C-alpha cells in the first residue's frame, strides 16, 4: 500500500479534532470533510471542507490519492458513516470508524432506552416537562408528543420557526458543566431528559445533572454501523490502526 498518500478524515466528533492533531504531529497529510462547521472553543486544527449532505461521489473525489479513510463523524451522523464506508469499499481503501462505548441504562434505575425518538414518545407522560438534546433535525419525530412542554437545546443561534406549539427552544453555548446543567434543569423545572446515546465524556454533564436531580432519562439508540466495517472505541486505537497501514 502507498503510505505516502493523505488520510481522509470524516469529522464531526470531539475526537476528530484530536485525531487530526495527532496525524499532524506525525507529519501526515490530512484532508477533512465535515457535515457542518465545527462548534465550540476548540476548532479543527487543520483546514476542512463542509459537505452538508455528503455523497459517496464527493468522498470518492476527496479520497483520490488517499491511503486510508478514518470515520470520526458525529455519533448520530449515520449518513456520513454509511457513504464513507461505501466509498472506501468501492475504491479499496482501509476504513475505520471511531464509535465511543455507549452509556448503559443499567447505570441508573431512572434511565430507559428507545430505538428512536418516535418510539420514545409513549414513555412521556401528559404532565412531563421534557428537555431534549436530540437536535433540530429530530423535531418532526416529536409529532406525537403528549407532554406538557418540549424544551429543545440549540447550540447555535437562529430564528427558524418551530413546527409545533409545544416546542420551546433553549439556546446555549457548549461546553456545559454539570453545575450549568443542574441550574438550567432546575430553572426550567425539567422532569425528563431525552438524549442521544453518544457515550463518552463530552456529552456526559447533562446525565450527571439528571442523576443529581433524580430526573428520568430516555437514551436514544445511535444509528446502526455498516456491516463488516472495522470499529474502534478510542483515539489511541485509531492511531494504532494508522500505524499499521
């Protein structure tokens, strides 16, 4: 295999930044594709291209001359993972996905899981004030919501109209500390937290806050990973994989 080619990094997770930085330290050329611009105070350390609805063809184009593809996209960006895996299979490039170990509902008696937001709706009671961290794109899935109020976290400002009267947008800038989340949940009188099961520490404070306040938590399952794809669970494991190319 030609190891002189660049590595194509499909980014979107917090770990993607660390992978890009580690590859730079090794002197490797990195090309980065993202589905949306990075957020937060820790920007991507290399230049990147934003492809909101990336296609297999775009990934194949970006992979010309590459020696491998690393998928460190957002844990719920199943589309980027699928097209990335398909492109790697098509052009015969090594491909690996970084997937954090997921949180287990057995950790707390008040935690439940649901395969998706739609099937989480029956778990919400008519008086429940619900705080959701499932993203703007999930709003159509709340059509059957029967609770008292749905508070949807947004980490970037906008003036888009909400599709349902029961939705209230809650704006804030990440990262959020446990103390921040406790104060917010108290102020908003939250009963139930609905959160994507991303695993790891970056999204953990809201769960610790829910534990402290004894709130019910509904964990939404992540998208299934492509069958047959190589999966690792840490940045170190990704870099070990790179070292073996």
